[in-house]
C-alpha cells in the first residue's frame, strides 16, 4: 500500500468519523465543530486529488463563512455556557496565527506539505476567521 | 477503487445528513444536516470531475452557499421572534 493510498484512506476515515461524531453529539456547538472538521477533511480530499481551487473555495466559503456562522449560532443558543472565550481564546488565536506565519520557514517535509507553507497567507486566512468568530460570539451574545 | 471509496463516503455523509434531518428538533441541527448533504454532493462530483466539471463545481458551491445563507437568515429571524431555535412545541403554546 503506497503512501498516497494510505493518506486517502486516512482522510476518508477521518471524514466519516467526524461526521458520525457530529451526528452522535447532543450539543449543537460540538456538532457544528465536528461538521467543520468534516468539511476540512473533504477539502483535504479535494487537495489530495489536485483540485486546489475547490480546496480554497470549500475552506474559505464553507468553513470560513458558513461553518463559523453555524458555530456562532449554536454557541449563542447553547444552554451550557461554560467556555471562557473572552480573553484566553483570543490570545490562543493570536499565538496560532503568529506561529503559523513563522513556521513555514522551518517546514521540511514531503512535496504536498511543502506546497502549502509556500503559500504563507493561507495561515493568516485560516487564523483570521477564528478571531472573527470570537468577536461575532461576543457581539451576538450581547445582543440577545 | 478510488472512485468507489469516494462514492461510498459521499453516500455515508448523505445518510448521516438525512438521519440528522429527520431527527432534528432544532433549526441549527437542520442547518448542519444540510451542510452534510451538500458536502456529500461535492464528493460525488469529485468522482466525475473533468476539465469542464470545474465550472459546475464552482456553480454548485456558490449556489449551495446561497441556499445555506437563506437558512441562516431564517434561523436569525426565527430566533428573534421566538427567542429560541427549538422546533418543539411546548404544552403552554
């Protein structure tokens, strides 16, 4: 079994596992998070087959926009509000965005892994929706 | 072999989306189930993707995005009116 086949099986298995976890989860917030992870692995399958434009579209539109709106909606109407998101999560998002901007200089792996770090703004694009989501949660909950 | 795996995965996602749809008692869960079903369709398109299929894929992505945004708008207006996203009818109502 080649590495490519193994990678494909892992991606498809992850997509199936995340989808099942999303279905099994009773909490809408975690269900939405698992849905985002499923969409991420589906975008990964597109990238695996070399359709990078579809990967970008699915990542930015379905995960970056719709997925985040779903997460925000589900968190806003969550009955168990136990996550302290106000400060810690913003610091976490900023650290992730900083590390991911500096990480590509040290990356040294296979061709596919090399191809992603060469497009450095994608890390900032992934980190920005995370920060945007935190702000949206705050605004949405204050408005309720 | 690869194509069958993709079709199988898209079928599984479609079934999960349908199960979630019929068992949902909440608008947000309905939204999640629709996103699962759209992702299943995207995967099935990947199996038949060729040079001219890319335009179809982009059109599908933007069309489904618009449909989901309409549902998001419905969720927002529903929640503003009823102060909840639950679809269950209470005894007092």
